[in-house]
């Protein structure tokens, strides 16, 4: 009850800030709804950059990340149905809402789960791009609260859950993924996984 009350206050503070900053409404709405496109671009760029790395671990992480993201979002669905947390605009009918009101539940946020998984996976593959992905993930989480779609805890837990699923999944599958990528460098699929000369490639062991 105490935590729920605190959540409500935090949301209302963000919502008041949203009311006071109409100049941010259009970009926030656009990012909250279509920011997934940016994460798709980041995933593609992660794969592209991993092709230039001599160690197959980078490509293994880049290839795992979209799968880990889909796994995290899939695992999140039973959690959403289990907790059946109402959306903020159900609890606060007069809240400012900048996006279409969804009929599904709020906790944890699918958008935050997706963003957290992508950021974690990209960090495993390419540190600099991973930092960009992490900033994009935090911005997505904040924006989903700003537009009135989620409570703060929805996105915090979503980020953490997406990150955990992607990282744990990669660590569990790494002993398989890295050798598979190393083998692919010796097949006709080589251009898809590396642009590095064969003599410079790591063994993947």
C-alpha cells in the first residue's frame, strides 16, 4: 500500500511535468510509439559492426540479442497477466495521456523489457554502441511514463527483466553460439558473420 501510494505520487509528478511541457508532447509521443524502430536499427548496426570483429564472441552476442529480446518479451506476457496491474489512466482518470489508451495491463512494461534486452545484448557485442542503446532504453522507459502509459515501477522492472533474460540467456548459450559462429566463418555464409581475414580470426574457444 505504501509503495503503491509512492508510485502514484511519482506518476502524478511526471504527469504534471508533462502538462507543463507541451513542446515535448509530439517528440515524446513519437518516440513512445515508434521508438522500436530505433532499436531495430541498433540491432542491425550491432550485427554490421560485429562482422568487423576478429573474435566470434561479438557476432555471437549480436546474433543472440534479437532472439533474447523476443524471448524476454514472450516471458513477460505471463507476468503481465499474473500481476494484472491497471494502467495509470485507469487509476487516475484525469491524467494527461498522449498515446492511445491500451486495454492490456501495465506491469511490467513490454516496451521497457524490449529496450532493456536490446541494450544489454548490444553492450555484450559492442561497448560504444551499447552505451547508445542503453541511453535509448532509459529514454524509452522515461518516455513511456511521460506519455501516461506506465507507472515508474512498470518501466524499471521491465528494463531489469529484459536485461536479465538477455544476459543470462547469452551466458547459458555462449558455449554453443561462439563455436557455431566460428564454424560459419568457414562456410559460404561467411560474409554474413565476418569481414575479417581468416588468419586474423580467433578460435572461439
